[in-house]
């Protein structure tokens, strides 16, 4: 898009602060944000008092999104952690109700992959059970997480939601303009 997505304005928030606030509102207290490009600027301008994620640096960010997922898993993988709830910075309009529904489904089923769905469409956030962390670490970086997620997705882990924001990936200026007009 030619601009830093994490810092794009979205109402009173930025993309990043909207996501962190949404997770917080859904009861997710341990939020890790993986930063890379212009990381210092993102961390220095963090806008939310009282809602502070843990920032983790991905020095290898130029190798792609998958390297950030692996950094996040490394930061998350600790005793007592049963899974990781993952989303992308360009999916800022997901609702707290959807995040909560994903977490609740995971707690009820312990499915290895839990994700919002709408018909054949699947969105974000995706909850990945800890049992898949090593498989992700061994995955081909050119393919990323997709093969692992698809291989372990199941009807038990699919959560039917009526939330356009869970399926809206903002990658172009035109998509951004439409999103801010509706936000």
C-alpha cells in the first residue's frame, strides 16, 4: 500500500491499536505484537494507555509474513500456553465477539485449528493449538502456515460467524478507503 499498515488511521484507532483493543475487549490478556519494518516507530507511538501488548522484534521480516508467525510462536511458546491466537495487521475490523467465539470454541473442543467461517470462506483470527507449533517450525517457508492450517482444519474447529471484519483483508488503498468509510 506504500504506507505502514499498522499505523493507518481507523476512526480513533490505528489498524494495530484496533486489533489489540479488540483482543483485550474479548478477554485476551496476553497479546504479542511482532514488529519488523519501522518497528521503533510503531513501538514509540503506541497509542493506548492501559492496553499494552508485548512487542517482539522480527529482524528477518523481509523474508515474509511466515517469519513473523514463527517469531510470535517462539515468544508465545511457554509452559502453560495451550495455543496461539493469530491475526494479521491488515484484518483490523474483526469484532470482539468473533475473537471470543474462536476462543470459546477452542476451549470447548481443543480442535488443533479454530477459525471463523462463513460458508466456504475462512477468516481471522486463527487459533493454533500448541501441538502444531513444531510442525509450523518445520514447514517450508515458501508455503508458510497454509498447508498446516488446512491439514488440521475441521468442522469441529470452524466457527460460523456473521462478521464481515473477520474476512476483510485490507491490502489496497481502495479497500482501505472503503473500510474507513464504513468504520
